[in-house]
C-alpha cells in the first residue's frame, strides 16, 4: 500500500485486539498508506482511534446481513483485511457457529468483493491449526494441510477460496498462516491457545494463570507487533510476486510454556513467574497437541516477513505496548 492514495480500507473484526492494533498502525502510517476512508466492521461496537481525523464508517452487526454488507461496500473498497473469526476452542464447541462465521462469513465477504468494479486486495488470516497429526516438523512450505479441528478445517477452506477467487480475478488475495499470537492484551478469550498469553499477561497483572498443557509442549509463536507488520506488508506485495499460491506460512519462534515462564522470571522476577500453575486440561491439550511446533517458512522470509528474535523480546514487547 505504500505510496497509494485514495484508498478505502475495510477491516472486519475491527473491535478485536488485532483489528484495533492494525487500525492504529494504518492510521499512524497514513503518510505512506494514505487511507482516505476507513471502514471498521465488527459484531461488537467499534471506534476509530482518537488520533484518526480522516473519514470513517462504522458498521456493527453480522457478516451475513445484507444491510451490513451494503453499508460496508456501498462506496467501493480498495483493500479488505478480513480478521473476523470464531476462535479455535469455541469453533470446536459450537460447530454451527464456527461454520457460519468462519466459512459462510468468509464466502459472503468474498462474493461481495467479487461484485466490486475492480478487484480489491484481500488480506485474511489462517492458522497453524491448518496442520495436525503426522506431519514433518519443521513443517515445509509445500506440506498439504491436515487440519484436526473445526477451526483449522474452516481456515483451510478459506485458503482454497481465496486462491480460487484470486485465480478468477475477483480479488487480489493473500492469506497469512499466523503462529499463535502472544501476548494478547485484555481478557482471556475462547481460543485453545488463550493460555499462551495468559501465562505471561496475568502474572504481570498480579494475577494467577494456569497452563493447561504439558510444560515441554513446543508452540509456534509470534508477537502482535510482528503480526500487524505482516498484515501491512502482505497488502503491499505485488500480485506478480505471489503468483498462483496466495497462502503464506509466516515465520515464528518455537518456545515451550516452560521457556515462556522462564523468560517471564528473567524479566519480571521469580514472584511473578510463580503465579503460573500447571494443571493440564485434556480438552485443550487435545486441540493444541495437534499443532506443529515449528515451520520452515522459507517463502515468507524471502518475501521479507520476520519472526521475533526471542521469547524475551515477545514479553518485553507486551510490557511496552500494552501493560
């Protein structure tokens, strides 16, 4: 998006933590990305950042409601960041809701983009949950997806749809397979990976937090800083560089819960780290244990995407940005 002008940018899931951080990043980088209008959409109330003085449209409600689609798409769109989703454990527990939002919602949004006069850049997120079971670790870029959860399955279907809509020329799509994003600010959510933020965030806030999986389980991690940088970078990559395959597995950092708490102790002290408890939850482990703990991410690195340098860097980034 660098150097572009007269952009209309839609962000779905704009009230979520990643949607809010992306919105602020776009507003703060307005000299380069120059969004002339932001369209912020969520099922929850959403507001533009106070520092944003440009035009903004706020849309609240369901992705599948025609009046909401009309409100979001009425003036045309140049870039769409589709972040709205039902998270992993919730999609597993509420099967119909997971399909409705993650699958039907994504297809509805893609169809609306198809009706635009010119194909918009369409950036959406997938997940390490696209893989599970017996796969080589680190996972190579050309590994076929093998989801072992409803959430992972809906994300893989979304990947295929974005590839096909791009092939047909309806959109200029990019899908980012995100590592587990930590540390998320705010309260715990219904993601199976929520503990990966909780075991850092809650102790720093003076509260206890439980780790529901084995302390030596490898996790593929990325900070919100890197995730937002990746979303902005993805929107600016020329279509000719991406070719037919619009799915990019992002680089991350492998760390176990024990290593994460070790970083917490180094940075914040033993008393803070001692607020983490270790009671395993079979339902959470059943989901998280299927996720590979490392990926090669060669293509992403060649495209300029970067991983965090260390788990200490991730913890410090949270303390600087959100604590």
